[in-house]
C-alpha cells in the first residue's frame, strides 16, 4: 500500500519541530528534536508533501497487487454489472436508476450491461428487466433468498463475479447494498467507494468515482486502478431512471448455488412492516430551510408558504440539530437525497453535503442574503435578500393569484 516517507536530512536548518507538525491539518504528524512520525490518523491528503520543505515528505506508491490468482490481468474483466434489489416483490427504484447510469457507462466504454438478480419467485421481475436494454441477466431464484440474509446473498454475488468477471459493479446505497457490497469487495480484495454522487468511466474501463470527503469540504475523485471489480454504491435519487423500452431484449441465465451456500446462521422469526409514511424523496415540491431562518417564530411564514405550494418542509443539518425540523426531513449526504420538480431553498448557503442531496432537482430557486453563497452556483433562479422580507411578499403574491375575480374586486 502507499505511504509517506520521511527524510530527516531534508529539514531546513533552524526549522522548529512545531512548524513541521503543523503541516498536517489533521494532527497526524508528531515531531520533536529527535524524531518525526506519522500516526494512523494520516489521510494521505499529501498536504505535507506539497507544503513542506522539498524532499522532507515523499509520497510513495505501494505494490500493485494482482486482481486475483486466476484473473491477474485487467483485460480479463469486462462488463458493467448492476445488483438489482427486490423490495416486496418489486424492483427497487434505486436499481432502475443504476441501470440507467450503467447503460451510459457501458456505451462509453464499449462493454456489456449485465445484471445480478437474487430472490424468490422472480419471473415477473426478470421479464420487466428485459425492457431496460440489459445484455445478460443472471437469476438466482430460491426460497432461501426470499428474505435478505448476508451469507447466501454474498455467495450469490461471489458466484456471479466468478462467472462474469465484471469490471464495474454498481450497488444501491440501501440497507441491503451497504451490507452486501463491502463484504463481497473484501472477498475479492478490491476497492469500494460508498455514496458516489458522480460516476464516469474512461474508454479503457477505469471507473471514476466522485464523492464528498473530509466532512463535505472537498469532492474526492477516487479510482481503483489495480483491482477488479470496481465497486461503487449510490444512493436513491442521485441518478435519473432510464426510459422503458418498447421491446424486450437480453439473455437470461438461471443460476444455482450449492445447498451449503444457501444456509445462514441468521434466522428470520418475523417481519414487522413499518407504518407507511410519506417520504421526502417522493415530494414533488420542497421548501428547504437553513440557518437564515433566524427566530423559530419565523417558521409560521414557511409553513404558510409550503401550504400554498403543496410542498414538504425540509432542512439542513443545523436545523435538525436545533430541533426545528424532523430528522427524517434532512437533505444532504447525511440525510435524504431528493429530486423534486421544484425546491425552494431559504437561507441555505449551499454546502457540498447539502448540494449533493438536491442538485438533481428539476428547478432550484434559492433565497439568500449573501450574493456569493455557493447555492447560487447550482440554482436556476437566485434571489438575493432577506428571506423574511421576500417570503411574506411571495405568500401575498401566491394568495392573490389564487383568488377568484369576485374576491379580488372586493379587496
């Protein structure tokens, strides 16, 4: 693996150990008069290499591990694979979104789009998948796979990979996907990037994975150059679902696992369904709040505006931490990812974390008193000003437009 090499001979005369230690913003460099060390908190950001004295810190690439003992050449791996998750007998929406993105990556890199489908009584799901331009569908249909249990599902994914050798594997960032993807990636000693917000691919098939890092302060571009498959998980509502083709296509391969691979130490005694609630991800119109709200009393105006627009009220993380907004209504990478037809952001600066959770919205209208707020870079319409002056005027305008001619004349 890669590491930072330290060459004490390159320390400039008179440079104090404290100045050397301060080169790391994460406090991972320990320095005194006798020694310099880098502890396990190092994040390989390479700022010490960039900002330190020339030659004192050197970034060195580690060894290039083989892909695996049977398929050590990257050229042996080809195909964009998608794990299609079944939720109560239906294809999970995030899987359809991944099929759309997978088709883009497959076309760009001239590879096949292939699918792993696991569960019980899958005939209907298989037939539906054939309308999304998939080249091959591998089906693991068994009663033991009716409910998700990690051991048999991992066995199915491992068997699929050994059979297809996909270069890329996309998995939904659901509860199931977040359990299954890392476990399988570990078996193949390959990399996994979680919660990607952007995916691209080179013509040579190298997956470019982008996601916020360091608390959302930067967008990290991650690659897996020496290992396959290249695993990535993506949350719901990050990508757009593809259109359904008029004709079915693609081959179907029925796969079977040995009985011992279908066993599990997990026993499902009962399944208790949660009471269905309206999810923020399904809202067509959202009014989102940030710290610009000011006093809690101002929430009355927001609620009236949301009522007029038929909108759901959501917020940023500080609004949740202050107890103003329900935690289930948080937008961002640590909350929900949404793609409404309209989102009105009020007093939100637009951090990377928040923007990643809503930038796919059809129409973004932003209200903020700071003309340089990052939210204006992604907004379709920007309004600079005090939100508690703009929102009452907006409410008045909407109320006026909804009045009948007779009501308007009486006013």
